[in-house]
C-alpha cells in the first residue's frame, strides 16, 4: 500500500493532490509503524491497532475513505 501511494506521488503534477496523498500516506504509515513497535515491545501499548487488520468501529471507515481519496486522485490524474 505504501509503495503504491509513493508511486502515485511521483506521477502527479498537481501540488494539492501531492500534499493530500503525502498526508494520508504519512498518517497510515505512522499507524503501521507505531503498531509494529508496540508488538515488538519498543513502545508502550496505547491501543492503536493495525490499519485494516482489526475491527475498530469508525476508524476502519476513515481508513477506507482515505484510500478512496487516493484512488480518486489517481483516477482524475489521467
């Protein structure tokens, strides 16, 4: 997923779309890195689950909306 979004960033020409995708990618990447650090015991457990891997109520909806925004930007680019 992260590779896909970074590949999209390199193909975009609109700076607003680039900022949107960089922001969404950084949020999701941070969630993934914090969760992995918690599982390894590096960070204290704060209750942040891995995106798309566990049921989190409305947060799964926010993850899906953010991925839909990335796909929409990609579709509108070409």
